[in-house]
């Protein structure tokens, strides 16, 4: 079993606190970057084209993941 990243950086008695802080930073950063990039895309492309672009990217990523994991043609 692999060790969580935080356990390699924080003393054992502070691991829960360290994991919580790491999660808050990652989730907060993801939300900020996602909102900024999404806003720029909507402003640049408009709503319809922006949503179509994101749907296409999501579909490609999903099929790429299925190819990498070897789940092509199998039902999830």
C-alpha cells in the first residue's frame, strides 16, 4: 500500500491537519483557476461554443482514459 503524499511531509501527529490544509489549497486553487479560465472561454467563444468545446474535451479525455486503462468496449 502506498503512503499518502502528506505523510512524507508532515509529522505523524499533524497528518490530519496537513491533509486538511492540502485539500483546502488544492480545491480552492482548482475553483479559482476553473472560474477564470471558464470566464475567459465564455467571453471569447460565447456560451454555446464554450459548452460545446468543453463537452468535446471531456469526451476526448474520457475515451483517452478508457484507452489507457484498457477498458475500451467494456461496460463500466
